[in-house]
C-alpha cells in the first residue's frame, strides 16, 4: 500500500528509509548528504561495502544502526573518478533496485518504508517516468510505503 505524503523524510516513523545513490557515492548532496550527517556510521559502512563488494547500479544495500534501517538503492552510475560526481540515474537501474528492495522487504519482514522521489534529484530522472515504476513494484505489497512526493524541512508527514 502506497501513501503519498508531504514532509521531511528524516522525521519518518517508517522502519526503513530508502533512497537512491550511486556505487562509491560521496553522499555530498540532497537526501544522501542529510543521511550522512545524521548517520555518519552508515556512510562509512557504505563506503567500506563499496570498496569490498564493488556493487553495481541496480543493486540495494541495507544498513542498520540502532532502531533505524536505511536501504541504499543504487539507481545511478558510479563516479568516473574518486573526485567526480556520481553519474546519472537510469530507469533500468531504478527497476532493478526496486526489485531488490522488494526482496529485502520480503526477506526482512519490513513493515514500513519511507521513500523519496527516487532518482529525480541528482539522478536527473523525470518524476512522471519514475512514479509509475514505484507503483508497479511497491503498491501491491502489504508493507506500508510512504512516498514523500514533496519535501518540507522540519515538518513531520501524516503517515
């Protein structure tokens, strides 16, 4: 079940916050930066995971820290060099990453997920192209999906 909400995803009560990044992402803009600031251990562990596992776009990696779980959906191409920005997202990577998210939801018995307008910020995709893909993968699940369609800093959404 998907419920579209407005607010600050960092204030979500969802069991999991999922967001889009690139392999070897530096988490230096958008939601990724906010997550890095709030959960520096997640960023450190993600970088270590990338160094060891060499993940590819279309994969997903889940981090657990205390009561918060974050799923990093690899929707973008990796940076071409250590000091460059991540590449663009693709709808193919979004499809594959959402498929991986569904597997995690089922495997881990996740009851609720907060998700932003995936791959539309730094990723550069059009929301009108991404939104139906999200609905295709997640709308039929018993899991509560809170889709943050509009960001309002410091405002708790009516989940």
